[in-house]
C-alpha cells in the first residue's frame, strides 16, 4: 500500500466522456485530492475520453485504456493496481457530494479498525431536461449478511471498503449488471466485516436514457436471482426476510418518532 494514498477510486468507463469530465473536474477541486488515487479503466472509448483523462488525472493516478470484457473485468484491472488503504468504484456517469468525500479523507486514517464505511445515497434523474436530485437509500443500522438476500443496501456510489479484503473478493466477470450486488454479498459472506455508518450522502447515482439501470432490468432480475441461489440457502433467505421486515419496521418507528 502507498502510505500517502488513503482512497483508491476505480472508474470503469466506455464512451461516457461527457460525464467523466464533470466527475474528474470536481475531484480535482478537492482539498485532499492528493490522498486519492484515481484508476481510470477505459474500454477503448471512441469519444474524447483519452483527452479528458490526460487533462485531469494527476501523475500518481493510473489510466488504463485497452479492450476489456465488461465492467467487472475493468474494475478488477483497477482493483489489482489499487494502492490506497480504502477502495471504492464509481461509474463514470455517477458523482459524489465532494464536501463529504473531503470530510472522509480527513478522518480516513482514524477509522482503520473498520472494514466497510457506509454512507447514504441520492438519485439524480432527468425532469424536463434538468437533472433533479432526490433522496435514495438511507442507512438506519448495520445490515447483516443474510439480510443482503433482500437488497444490496451498500451501494457502490456510497460505500468504501478495505482494499486488501476487496482484492480477496474481486468482481465476477460473468456478470453484466449485478456485479456490485454480487461483490457486496461475497464480501460480507467471506469477511463478516465491521461496518461504520455515516449519516451523510456521499454518492449520487445518475439516471439517464443510456444508464444500465434504465436499459437492463431483465438482466438485473436474472443475475440477482442467480446470485441469491448461489450464495444463500433456503434458511438464509427466510432469516434474511425476517431481518428485513424488522429493519423496515424499526425504520418506520424511528421516522414516526422523529416527526412527533
């Protein structure tokens, strides 16, 4: 590990230079940008991705541009080279609350006894040609491994992992959509990690006409079903359902109490 690098952000990209430039430009304005290692893994884009990369990446960042077999393959290439103590991946069309990211970097060396750092997530969607940000997922408590049989909870836009543990898990290159869900499930199943929750929004998922979420729902359903079949027993699924019902019941109670 590079002692001067706290966080490695792997960014898989293919022909999303318009969004990538926004992401890298705002990253460049961070107070603690020198603590971030950006590994941009591009699948031979035909737009101006290379120009954007050379304009915004720093000398200690890594730019890989070569043919890959999909998003999982791209992330694995970046993860293999990650030198930060913490790891996350961010799609090139998504973005951060950069104030919160700076705040994390400032305390990142003080929370090394945790394996997963979980933040909240927002959604950015088009409305009359303008991107509007609305609340996405909100954490209320740590999610146990079996509860992951119901949902991902730990979204890639807002979850940071111990890098060494992440390298032991890796991403399944056979998956086209649910690679993040598969990674989370196997990470928690393998390591039973210690999780720290911060009640702030770190990542924002951008929904647009070309996003995978809008165009690959059938693939998502098929792969999610396969992951659950491979990773959870019938008993795990039953326990996971019970834990999820308890989780959402307590969420409703907390919301009701806070409104009083």
